[in-house]
C-alpha cells in the first residue's frame, strides 16, 4: 500500500512538472512573439506620392545636317560645350569645292590658297542655345545631306512613364522628386512640364508619358540615365503623426491603444486618419500629442534544435 502511494505521488510530480514546463514555454513564446512599447504622437511632415520610372532625355534633340553633300573641313566644338544661337559649329566643303581644292593642292600652295579664298567653305551654325551632346564627325570625313554632323540639346529633362490608373492624378506644374539610379542619394526637385495625351503599351501595361523639368540640372546628368520619380500628390507640414504599426483596423474603423495615466491596461481609442506614407499616418482626430500610444511589434524566435545539436533548417536524415 505504501509503495502504491509513493508511485502515485511520483506520477503526480511528473505530470505537474510537464504542465509547469509547458506553461512556462508558452508564456516565454508569447512574450517573445509580442513586445510592447510606448510612444507619443509627434508633429512632422508627410507626403502622399505617386511613384513611377523614367529616363533622362534631351528636351529638344536637334541634329545639325549639312545643306549639301561634301566633306567636313573643321569641327569647332566638342561634346559638352555650351553654344549660342548663330555660333559656327563646323565648316565644310561641297563635293565640287572639295574636288577643286584637291586638284589645286597638286599645283602648289599659291593655287590652293587662291581657290580657298575664292571658293568659300559652307558654315554650319547653331540654330538654338544649348549644349553639344554628339560631335563624333571628324575633319576630312565625307558626309551627305542626311548625316548629322553635330547634335544639340537645349536642356535635359526626365520623361516618366505613368500607369493609366495614376495619370488622372498628375497635373501640370505638380512637384516631383527625381532620383537617378546611378546616384541614389541625390534628390532632384522637379515639376511637371507636359503630360502626353496619347498612350503607349509597355509590357502589356498602358502608360502615358510625362515630361519633368528639373529646377537645376546636375552636372552628372546624361541622356539615357534611368530615373525613379515620386510625384508629390499631397504634401503636409507640421501635422500630428503616428507609426503605422500602432494602428489596428476593425470593421472599417481605425483604432490605437492608449494608456491613460498610471493605468496598467490600455484602452482602445477611435482615430480619424488623413494621408499616410510607408511609415507614418496623419491623425486628424481622436488623440493628442500628449497621449501615450502602445506599439506592438512581433518578434520571432528560431525553432529549437534537437538535443543532438543538429541544424533545425536542414532536412532530417532517416536512420
């Protein structure tokens, strides 16, 4: 009889240990999964943006072509040069002048000089103010009336591709921020200059082109660079903000947990929200800057490895 009592007591102790271990593990997991912190709403700036991609392009790309077939005698500019309207970019000879000079060159320096003065070369002037973006033609090269000797651009812009679902939100003079892929840390302020009316299909998606004019053109701008554009739809300064992780949603309403005074248990407060970005949301009503908001974040623990010290992420080997 005494032996049975000891056995029964031993079983009870084992069961109690198992239950206690389970409860401790559950409590530990719960505390690991969810940790609470407190913050106060804060005042700051927030903006609602429409994101798209684009390319740096010349606003006006102008090819300077010769009026007749002939030969280039001199190129007076190089790529990157800033030029003014009427500035001579190159001199050329017509096919007839080139042949005449070649024949005169064989008769001596005086004959050559005579025909050079008598038969003047043809100038290629710049029709606009701008920048030389292509100047690869070399002196002595034969050209036709369809060849571009020099290519000019008045200034560089960014042409964005906007999805058809967003194009209705883009307006003329709307502000935007441009980021070049090659220089991701530099933000370039710009504004919408032109919205195209004709659509294009890119990868089975209907898009509309939008031209943006930078407030200042960076020196590193080059035609063909890839860009990311954030059109600023709404921009608000000095508004009350809370982090998105503090907000819960129930039946279409938004709530936050607020701790009142020294109360241990927080209460749920209904809030009305305005615009939001990827981190914060604007609070229109429901709480003030003096309230304490509960933040709940998930913390995940790695699965426990077996007692043999095996890696829990590797498939088990059958024995």
